[in-house]
């Protein structure tokens, strides 16, 4: 047991090192690796693991149109809930599915552990770049030449959900900058409410705020990874929210709980800066407030700017070892660009597509009753175009989220600050990368 | 059993040595009140979540977040059940059926195997008997979770992941069951009866099935119950092994739904009502088999 564990750890270290070498040599290595992407002879069956509810409906359309490339859907819990670990186990055992759903923030982890096929040489893949919202494409290429490791599926551009009725009744202007947002928070607090809830556990939402501010947590080049959880922009965002917490201007309910839903439902909370999919979260959690909500772009750090962050979103990747990368790549491209497929996935799983054309689907052109009939998706489409394409996720995001969340939950209850938590997270992340034999620059 | 009787006797003696007024052993009112209070708190602690589950299951989606979580609002239990069993073509019923299959068949076979092994270790002398028993006993200390990944790699080699067997086969072993069978067989199956059966011409297998299993019945019920509950609640092994939704046991299925809440917030209501329905078979099994269990333990205590 002990021996096999050591051997396994060694193997992982070796793979990571190899992958990173591949990463760093980039252009020279990639064409060789992706040079062969030929169609298979005869009919093939692909396996596709996804936790999108009802993704079978979209796959059904493909299966009817492509009798020779049948796709079999497998499912599981969401990525961090177990499916990523399953993918790694299956990659180690050599029986991974041909295709898997992988969120943007987990892509570097799979890349570093060499779990992804480069499908750049497959027909039509490189040319597909123009169809996607620009920032999503850099997330699946990692900036490498001649490399595409997945097809973007959905995104979570961020905006501000707010109680239009309450703002109007109180005569408070809807904030367009973070400065105005804080001023509004003071006025709202005077009326007994809170402008927002600071989520102690949604570190990826906080990352979205940092992303908007122009911060970058990770970057990598030939010499290894740079970790920067405490850069100038991150510090600015952390200190801003720390100020709101210290002055009791935001609530600190644990998110996704009944308490939290109830605070929205009882009109105690007035805004939520969240992603496009949050539209359904509020509608479901705060049914009594129907019709009173509206959506505006995120408040800005500079008046007149239009930067947006992103929270969530995933890709369809071809996993290493697939016998049919050509067919798998064709299916992945179709699934995430075909209007019928995107419409079906939006209907069953509320996804917001990563393609430019996806934002124009009829379903996104309609006014939404819960938001007083506002065409809210126009705001999100605009936000999606304003997301900085240079944000890079690190290879150990699950660890980063856990470590920072530990500190954040301390900070909201008065022990330490958000910045302390990020500083601790920075150290823990560097240690985790080193422990996984991933080169780090300090 | 002997040990426990001895200690009880000792304890009684110990008490008697103390000068007793009123001629009997009475606990003081204070200690009884404290004990009651502790029990009440413990009961509330364990039953409140169940109560919450029961109440939440009867609510409409709107009332779920807006009304007092510990008291009833509009009664919508049957609507919720209808929504649950029709969602995605009734996949929930399939999961319940899978759980019943894994837990029922698994526990039955596991009980049989454990009974045979325990009986053999208790009643036959052979070289390495104690070593074998100690190794099995060591198995009690290894958590099932720790074995899931090695099992996955083994089943991958055999190409048997994502099949019924991937969950059923590992459920067939119960080191604790072997331990219990051995202890119980040693205490409740007298050698004389086995001798008598042999003299009457019964083979070893027949002796085991017709004589020993009946004497061991209370222990077997216990093993069955333990194993049934363990398999029903086993979550990690199916999580790692299974990818086909139609093979999921109910625990894994509900967990998968629960992780989809951010995509489909409404699914939360189904997770709640599904959780309530998923514990009913456990309660039924317990109540149905409890009789055997209690009488068995009492019998053991009297001997």
C-alpha cells in the first residue's frame, strides 16, 4: 500500500512535470501532438460525462442526425462535487469517457495533469474561434499556439440584480460605481436593510469581482506559475468589502441557505452582484418579490467604464486517451454552437451559451416577468463582451477556494480580514503547487 | 455474555456494600432529573432534523422559503411526491429500486457468507484459524471509504466499472459480520448438538443450514440489518464506480440532484421530498426486524 502510494505520487509528479514542459515549450511541441486527428473508420460510440440536467435532450438531436457517431450520456455530481476526482481516477485507470464537462476554473488542473487531448488539428476547430465570446477562447487554449483543449460551453457574465421598487421608493439612485454603491449602502442601512450579502464561501464570485477590477491571480510562462492573490487590484477589492463588513453595511449570511433566501424574500437584501444564472436563483428563492427586480451592469471602479467579471461557466473537453478525438471534437463543437442544442440546454439547465450568436437566441430576447418584464439578457450579453480575456485560473483552484474560504468565514465573524485570508491563501497555494511538483515562481 | 454478567454481579455487590437506607437502590431526584434533561435534549437534537424534513416535504415551493421551517403550511405532500416520481421519467423510482436491489441482495448474501465464515472459525479447528480470524478482524478497522479507490482500479482492470457488480460485489463482505457470527456461534451453538447431527448422519453443510443457522438467527438478523443499512447509506463507492444514471442508488442520485441546485433551483424541493422517501425503507426494515433482534439479545443475556 505504502509503496504503491509513493509510486503513484511519483507518477503524478512526473506527469505534471511533463505536462508543464509541454506547456512551456508550447508551439514546438503542440503540432506533433495534435498532428493526427483523422476520422475513425465505421460507426463509433462516444461517452460523454456531464452534470448538466437534461443534456440528453440536446444529445438526442445529434444522435438522430448522426447515426454513425452515437453519443452516450453519463452523469454524476457537479465537478467539485466528485466528477473531477472521478475523471482523474478514470484517467489513471485508462477508462475515462471520450468527452467530459469541465468548468473554466478547473481546466488548468486537467492541463497540468495531462488529462486533455489537443483537438486543434481536428477539422473546423481552430476556425471556430470567431464564434465564441473572446475571453472564453483564451481559457481553452491557455495561450498556446496551435492548441485547443476544449470547446467553451456556457459562461456566467456578472451584473447587478437590484430591487428597482425599493430603490425608487427610497429615492436612492441606482449605483453605477462602487463609490456610489457604498453611499447607497449607508442609506439602505439607515432604513434597516442591507445593500447586499457578502458571501464567505463563494470565492469564485470574489474572483469575479477581482476579475472585473483587472486583477490576475495566476499567470504562467516557461519558468512556471506566478501566484498573486494579493496584488493591487485584489487588495483594492478586498479592502472595499472589508470596509462594508466592518461598518455593518452588508449582511453576512452563509450563502445558499434558507436564511439567505429568506433575507432576499423578506426584502432585507436589496442587491446581488452575481452571474447570469443567478436570475433563476433569486426567482426561486425569493418568490414573494416577483416583478420588483431589475438588472443593471456591475458598479464600476472608474466612472464611465464598463468592465465586467465572470462567475462560472464550463467547457466540453475531449479527455486524454479517447479513441475517437475527431468525432468527439465534432460533437463538442456542434453541442456548443448549434442553435437547437443551445436552446435545449438553456431550457433544461438554464445555461447561458459561450457563443456570440448564442446570446441572440430568441429565448434571450424576451422580457422576463420576474424582472418586471426587463430584457435582462441584453445586460448580460453586454457584460460578456466586457470580460477581460487575460484572466488565468490556477492549477489547484479547489484548494485555493477552500483555503481562502476558511479565512473569509473568519473575517466575516471578526477574526482577521479578507486580506489576511488572501495572504494565507497565497502561501497555502504556493505550498500546494510545490507539493504537486508544479514549478512556482516566488 | 459471561463477562457482562460478571461485571453486573460485581457492580451489584459493590452497591450493596454501601450502607443503604430505605433498603433499596434509589437514584436521587437530582440525578434522575439531570438524566431526563440530557435525554430530552439528545432526543430533540436527533429528531429535529427529521421533523424539519417531514415538515419541509409537505410544503409548496413558495412556502418552503417563506414560512416557519418547523411548522406546517399549505399541505402539498402528495403534489410533491407526484412531482418527484414523474421528474425525468420517474428516475427516482429506479434509484429506489436499485438501492433495494443493492441493499437487499447484498445484505442477504453478505449475511450468508459471514455466517458460514464465522461458524467455520468458531466450530472447526484448523491451522491458522486465529491468524485468519485476526486478519478478518483487522478488516473491521479499515473504513470502506479507504477501499473505494483501490476497488475502482481493480474493477477497471476487469472492465467492470459502471455495472451492478461494481457496487454489489464489494458489498458482499462484512468483516464485522464474521466477527459477530463467530462470537455468537461459539456461544449459542453447542458442540453437542453438532455432534448429535453428525451421528444422525447429517453432512456438515446440512448441519449448518438446518441446525446452526436457526440457533444463530438473532445474530444473523443483526448482521443483515447492519449490512442493509451500510449498503443503503453507502455513497462513496457508487459515486466512484457508477456513471450511468440508471444504475445509481438513491443516495447518489439525490446527491447529484443537490449539486444541480445552482442550475435548477427548483430541484431543491425534489431533493427534500426524495430524502424523506429514501429513509422510509430503512425505517420499515428496522421495525420489521427489530422483534427478532430484541428477543435475540435478551436470550443471550439470560444465558
